[in-house]
């Protein structure tokens, strides 16, 4: 692994932190201080790329020059953007909308070099099919507490794995960080090799 620049993850997401730790990347965490506004007139990929870039720039303006900032934003999309549920009713409504059907998970990723104009913004899209669920199963899943702080009210890496029938595309994208795409961006644009 050849990494000379300081790497900063602009996220307090435990899932993103775990993904980067699993590949042995050394990084600091600085949570971006932005208001996550979702404009309903934009396409899902535009929303996540704009939010990821906003987070990256927010941190780039606060850290030392030449630091590499990695930022991401994930949404679940089925007819509309599904954010994080605020209460039991919202979580139930989201899971009811997703069950026995296909939806898409979009993650925007932004990598910015502080003190320069170097930036790459991209996105990943994964197709997900949720099983047919009874009302009772939806309620039990919500009661696990896993739905909070999760776009679309589920976590594929936890109990949510029991409600997902299949996925088409990048699994890590559904978790919240398309690591293969990030590796490609770091290698091709920032000369950073993880492996």
C-alpha cells in the first residue's frame, strides 16, 4: 500500500468507517457540517453526487493542504427518494413500499484534494429486490432498531439481509460506500494504491 497523503473520511457513518478499515486504509474522520437538502426535481444520481461533493468541499476548506477527502451520500429510490425514517410510521411506510418489489440504491462519491482544484465526483447504482413481507415481519424488523439512520429503513448487512431477496450490482454500494469505484478513483486520479 502506497499512501503518502493524509486521507480524511467526511462521514460519521459506522458502515463507511468499517468498509475502509477492512481494507487497511489509514484515515481520519471529520464529519461534514452541511444541511442535506434533497431537491425533488433532480435525478437520484444528481442528488447523491451533489451532496457528496458538498460534504467533501466543506471539509477541504478546513483541513491541511494536500489532504485527500472522501465523501459519500446514499439514497434509496423507488418512485421517489427515501431518506432516513423519523419514526415507526415512516419506517413502516417505507418498508411497505419496498416489499415484494425492486428499488435502486444510489451512492454519490466525491474525492477532493484540499488546497487544489483536483476533484472527482461519480456515483454507483445497485438494483435491490425485497422479499414479500407480512405486516408482522415488517413490525418485527422495525423493532430490531436497525431501521434508524438508514436510507430506505433497512440495512443489508444486518437483519435487513433477511428481507433482501437479491441484488444486482455492488453490495458495498448498498452498505454505503462503493469501495471498488473508490479504489479506481484513488488509483487513476490521485495515484493512491490501496492494494
